[in-house]
C-alpha cells in the first residue's frame, strides 16, 4: 500500500501533485452547504468541503487492492483524486483508494477483463505444455528404470515413473537428481515401489512397528527383488 509520511493536504492538493480527498476520523460538516457528517471531504482554505461543493461529486470510489484496475481507471478518467485516511498509530496519511469517473472505471474494467481472458488462455497453453513435458519426462524415467532393471515389467516401470515424477508431489522424481535421471534417484524410486508393493512394510507400519524397524525387517526382500530385476536380461 502506498503511504504518505506527512499530511498531504494543501488546499486540496497532494504534495506530489494531484487532488486528494480525505476519509475523516471524526464527524465533519461541509463549510459550504453544512451537510454532514461527511464520509469523504476535501480541505480547501483550511476548511472541509463535501465532494459536491468541491465539484467532485460525480466521481466514484475505487478501493485500493487492484493495482492494474486503479492505474487504468485513472488513465481513463480526465479527473481523479487520491483518497487518504490518517493513521494515528503511524502518524501519517495512507491511501485508501481513488475517486475516478464512472465511465473511466467501466473502460478500465473492460481492459482488465480482456487481460484476464488473455491470462486464462496463457494458463491453458502453459498447462498443456507442462502436460506434454510431464509425459515425456515420465517416459524417460521409465526407460531409465528399464535400463537399470531390465527384469522390471514394462507396465510396472511406467507406474513407478508416473508416481515418482508427479509434478508438485515432492517425490524423488521431482528432485534435481530425479530430473537429471541420476542412478541414485531412479534406484530410490524403484526401491520405494518394491517396499510398499512387494513386502509387508505397510502392514508392519499399521500394526505399530516403528518405521526404522519395519524397514530393517523388509530390507532383504527389497534387495532380493531389485537383484532379480537387475539380473534378468532385457
């Protein structure tokens, strides 16, 4: 959020240039028409004026938060003003939004909607590109499994590769070593699959056996399967 370190009000102008409108902290009435209490006011000659008396009553308030919409709404408006409120704790005025012309805001919203559609289409394209990359990587990972373990069934190798290389999973296939198809990462993925799919490891964990003890009990079986898959010709 943009902030103003000192009160910016000088005859209705922000110190850096441009109109400023204040959200008052206490009840204020217009020095001209006497209406009040005012939700927004302009300080002119040291006294508060309502937006109508300050010739800003036709503007609409756009709260802060959407930087692109705010920028474009001001670009599309011949007249605009910054809305500020004094923060007692920080002893400074802080921006709350802007006042812009209604037509300018509508045009800005149309521009942002057009951008949103462009961003949606780009996301779709990027998702398609990533999907193709993921398929190719999983195929390469499966091929490396088959190279290191020629006895591993082809479908099992594909399943292991798809599981290990799932995007966003944090599994070994998504690590730097996994993406590089290092032997250690590939062996680790295959061993994990054997551990969970070909031994009673999961049952041991569910029965309350500590993880390190469960791994110790099934180590020989995992090594046997890996050895058999290594030793079988492709």
